[in-house]
C-alpha cells in the first residue's frame, strides 16, 4: 500500500504516491475481474454442456416417440411398418418444406423500412436547394 504523504513532501511525491495507490487499486480490481471471469466461463460452459445434453435427449426422445407411433399404428391398422415409416418420413419432409417456405417469405420482407424511408427524406431534404 502507498505510504501517506507528509506535509513536507512535494507535489511530485504526492502525485507519485497517488498514482501508485491508484495502480495498486486497479491491479487488485483487474485480478478480481480475472478470477470472476474464469468462474463465469466455467459456469456458462456447464450451462452450454447441459443445454447440448438436453437437446440430444429431446432428439432421441422424439425419435423413440416416432418409432413407437410407427409400431403402434402398424399394429392397430394391421399394416406393414415400412409403409407407416414412409408416411412419417413424408410428413416430416412436408413440415421441413413448409419451414423453408416460411423462412424464404420472412427473408424477402423488407427490414428497417421506416428507417430507410426517413434516410431517403433526409437525403431529399439535403439535396434540394434552399429558398430564401
């Protein structure tokens, strides 16, 4: 820690002591931020790993649900499971195509249209000559 300056020391010595104390303070805060950053990284890495694990479990759960439905429908309708699997696959492909079409429609939508319109008005106002 910096020593307190006496009344006999000069301006430069007081300034040096103040800057030294400030540097020590800043160093301590930066070290604390570094420690907390490491803790936060570990915390968020664990959260991301758990999220990935949850997504994998959901995907497998969905897969097993589809397999179970295929077997159940085939058993109830006395149809070979292959036909039900093909129907499920076609149903999923149709859902994927619908999602792609929705994405395509949303991508063609104009974004920031009000802002662009205001910029055009500003440009037109700046380019017109002023009348006195």
